[in-house]
């Protein structure tokens, strides 16, 4: 549940538990049973490329065929819940101008530095059993819905009109 | 050989030693002290590696550097781990050693950042609930979630069964992220997470899980990571952190009889 109380006893430096829902994303798909070899796959992964982690930390909950899912939707197979990925965010930029602009460091032939720390990342959610159950129930996969839930930091998320869940693309991989 | 133990299993004497060393380390404001090492991870140095195959090797080297500095203070000390899959964690949340305010000056409750005023002002303006700004200097804070939302033992057991390093590190880092967010507050954002002492108990757990995976997969390697890759901020390469015994530590196991 969102904003249910923590059971830890109060102690110095302990703040109220806080969760806030972010702006979700829904992908319309139309993958019929035949496209997924009638559920004979051994593993199915949703892969999200270019995931932003410059803002708050958050959980992204993945629901299948449940476009109206919210942060209060139970995380059960019956509700189409397939799993989550978690982002450890940087909270925003505390450096000087340009500090958090992702640049091309590490890409030139003689640039041996690693990539910029805020280079968007890749996240993967294995959805094998949930996908099999949805296909058995509905016959096809029509929607993948992501519900982001941030860990605190209301100032950060409210200051971001685009929402803190940002990524470049989503792919579904199945393996026989 | 330093033997890292579960924080829940430390004897009263060992816990007292751990607190004494943490207090002493916090009191060192030069490059031997806690603030220096915490500042290697996020602000001001930002050496940490996340979302890459260097996540586990880099943090192993990082823990080693802090542990060695602490062993310079007291050679009997080793970093303890917080088992957030345990029944105690799923009932009570944070480990008692890190929340016990009845211990005078408990150094495990929170930490200073040592960051310059200008940086602190930016943090306060953008993420005001990430530090306790009512005190000077500001201290780390936590906003823990419901204990039963911590990763379960079954989840971690499944991850330990990952067949490749790439699969294992990807899944384990995701659980790691979840625990950072669960603790919340300062732990919830990369730049200041390591100033909270619970950070190191959490990461020692992560390092232990990598060790357990290595035991199951002695030829598991580190995927595509070059073995001679430097781990920034430390004198170590990936190759040098593959065997924890070569780094002078091991993890305790608990055997219950009767």
C-alpha cells in the first residue's frame, strides 16, 4: 500500500515512511498466442533500454493486460503483475553547471575514462510465469503497463513535469 | 584473516568494538577516516559503478579500502553485514544495532557528510528530506518502508541460481537498488548514500552474496569485464578482487546443532 506506516520504532534520524506514485506508461501490443509459440517458451524478459536514473529512486511495477493499474493495484498474478525493476537515483544535480549533462566521455579512441555516471541504464524484468498465465487467460498480450512508485522526495518528482519514469524503448525477448 | 559476520550475530563485545572503530573512523577528517571513504562513492568524488558489470568488483574494492583503514584503527575489526532477507529484518526492518538510540553516541545511527556548504544548500533546496538540516552539520536520515517489502530469501536464492555473471549481477543489483530505496532518506540517492553507516552493512551483504555465487560457480568469472580494468579510486584491478581470501577476509557461517 502507498504510505502505509513503517513498523520500525521511532528513532533519531527516522522520517515518516513515504511513497508517491509517478506518471505511468502503457505500451499497446497485440501479441497473440501464436506469436509466442503457444506459450512454449522457457523464459521471457522485458528489457528497458535507456532508463534515466538522474532523479529519485523508484520501483517500476510491470502489469500485463491491466492498463488501469495504479500504485494501489495488488501485485498479484491475477492482476497481471509480472515483476518490478528498481532504480537507485541520483536525486537531482548538486554540482555546478554542466556537471550532470551526460557527455561522450569514454567513447573516443584515446579516452580511457569510463562513461558519465548518469548515462542511462538498462533494466530487465523476467516475466515468464506471468506472461504464460496471461496468455492462457486472455489469449494474447495486449498491454504492458508500468507504474512507477518513488521512494520519497516529493520535491524532486513534483518539479519534474515529465515524470521520473523515462526510458528509450522496451523489448520483449522470449527464449525456447 | 578478517572474518565478516552477520551484524545480528555479533557478540556484545564485537558490537562494542565495531562501534568504537566507527566512532574513531568518523573522528578522522583526513584520508584515513569514514567521511573520506564515504565521499569516494558519491559526492564529492563519484567513483562508484552502477548499472555496469563493474558494480560488484568496484564495490568489493571499495569495501576493502574502508575495512583496511578501519583495521589500521583496530586489527580485530571486520565489516558486518545486514541480512535483509532474515526473519528479523522482515519483522523489525533495520537492524537493532543501527537504530538503538539508547546507546550513548551510537555512531551507527547516522553520519555527517563533510560536504561544503554550497553543496549542502543545493541538496537542501532539491531534496530537503535526504538529510536532517535541522542540525549543524546536517546528518543522514532514513525513511524505512514496511519490513515485509524487503527482498525475500526465496528471491535471493533464485538469483543465486543465475547461470551467468551478467544475469546474476543484473538481478542482484536490482535487489540492491530496492534496499537503498526501502531505507530511503539519505540511502535513497547515490550522491550521499554512503554517509549513512547502514550503507556498508548493506553492501557487505551484497558482496557476501557475490561470494556465495562464486562458490557455486567457481568458473563463473565476471563476464565481459576486462580483468585488468582499474577500479577507480582504489589501487586494485578486477582481477585482484575475484578471490576474497587474497584480500584477507572471509565470511562467517553459522552452524546450529542440537
